[in-house]
C-alpha cells in the first residue's frame, strides 16, 4: 500500500513539479483531476498573488494539490559585485538596443522571511506544501503541520534528506543532477556531489524512513516504472509538462524545447545566481565565460537575468531566456496535461508488465537450460 498517496489522497504516483513562472493553476487542476498531484509554484509570488493562484486551482478542481515555496537564505547585497556583473552584461544590453538596469534588487522574498505568506497558507490550508532551497524555521513547519498540511521538501544529498527527516517533514523529493530548473541545494556555496536520480533515490530509500519522491530526467512511463522499482513512492516530473498548452512557457522556450536544441542542457548560475539546468543558449554560453564568484547572489542576479531576457525578446532574440529543462528534455511532448498524465499512466503499466514478462521468459529459459 502506498502510504504517501493514501496520506495525500491521490491515486497515481505522478506529481507535476511546481515550476514558478511556468506551471499554472490550470495545469495543476488538470493533473489533479487526472489522478496525479498537480502543483503550483508560488516562490516568486507575493502572498496575495499566491492566494489568487490557490483560488484558481480550487475553481477548477476539488482534488488535493501542492503549493511550493522557496526557502533560500535571504540574499546579502554586495553592491561592487552587482555593479561588476552589470558592467559585464552591458555590451549584451547595448547590442540589443537597451540599457542595463542602474542597480539590482532582491526580486523575491524567501518564505523564511515572509510572514504574510505563512498567514495566507494557514488560512487557505492547501492539502500539500513543499519546500525548495532548504527548510523554513521550526515554528513555520510546526504551524503548517498543526494546520493539517502534508509537507514535502527537496533534497539533493543524504545530508539534506536527513535534515528534512529530522525536521518532521512527511516526504522527501530526491532531486538528481539531471533535473531541470533550479537545483534545490540548501547552500549553493557548499561542495556538491551532484548525485544522479538513480543513485540519490536508492540511497534515500535505503537510509530514510520517509517516503521518497524521485525527480530528474523522468519523461515517460518507463522512467516512472524504473523509479518505482528503486523504491520511490512517487515521481515528480517538471520538463515533461513545460510544453503542455496549460504552461506559461513563452513561444521561444517551447520552440527550443521541441527542437534539437534541447539535446543540450547546462547547469548554470549565470541566469539567477543559483545553479539551475537550462537548455544551452546564449545566456548559458555567457555564464560559461564568467569567472567563479562573479555572479551576484540569488535572486539578485535574477533581476539582471530577467532584464536581459526582456531586452532580448523586445529585439526578437529568444536565446537569453531561463529555458529550464532536464537532461532528457528532448523527449518532451506537447500534449494537454490530462492527456499527458493518461499516456504516462499507460506507458508505466506497459513498462511494468513488460518487465514482469521478460523476467518470466528468462526464468523459463533458465529452467529449460
Ligand atoms: C521550468 C522549471 C521550473 C521549476 N521551478 C521549480 C520551483 O519553482 N520549485 C521547485 O521546487 N522545483 C522547481 N523545478 C524543479 C522540479 O521540481 C523538479 O525537480 C525537476 O523538474 C525534475 O527534473 P525534470 O525537469 O527532468 O523532470 C523546476 C523545474 C523546471 C523544469
């Protein structure tokens, strides 16, 4: 019996990843209505915008869904470093017919310092809340738990997963290095073993009592079956949903994802200030030339990243976008979210029965030998 699915109340072991700026209430509702768990990412939204997104999911679904928060350490401004980074980006702005911003701001408030968002969540009580980039303080966790909310948190290592278990979180998202979008590392300046999804999922299944949700590079039912075979209770797919009509991805991002460009992805800090996996483009190339320590802190660097992309788009250039995608992005499909979930389910069932069939044939062969 799958304790995680029972606890939350969904029937398929498929979670649509929260993707701030890309996943939408319509996407989350479609996935939850199809038996999976839909998610909205509100890490980049203020409390009232997030409340509106929760209401929009509820208007389209009465099923459980997940609300995702960023728990990064609030940024420490470093004006000389920010000015040097803007000077570095200035030629690109000028070439695109724009001026770089005069200065950079911390464009999102981390949940760890956002009392308004906590209050809103305690009033709205979504069934599930998940944390990325670390954990909030114990009091915030206790308040959400006391409100009956099921809590999930991302880990990229055994250490982070152990901290998640010790904090009383209900399940851990094992995010492999293959994953698209921001790596959920607690401390972006700490050494990183860059564990892949198979290694990390299996390690956490064996070492933790908590249910494990595998994430990173999973694009179809065979990938889901493989993760269930590793002992994962569910899987979380992000890139697989980016090209759905319900996604907020812009035309340039969709085109890159659905072209051979998505055969190449790169982990870069240049766009936002934290490591994130992106389709190789002009921005990731620029990042590869940046000296270590040049990029300002997250999310201050993202202020510059978004401004450069806005300037590029105005000039008809799509290659400066935050085109987040995992290593298997080239397998992305452009299907309505409900159709995609139905296909993932039937592929998963086929993969599991193929596996059983092959084992049976092998056993027969051995008996006959
Ligand atoms: C476009 C995009 C945006 C993402 N935004 C978030 C986010 O806001 N919060 C979060 O916890 N994870 C986010 N992620 C990471 C996913 O939760 C997940 O770890 C990842 O998508 C799994 O790898 P895959 O993309 O290969 O499926 C994002 C991923 C993508 C592709």
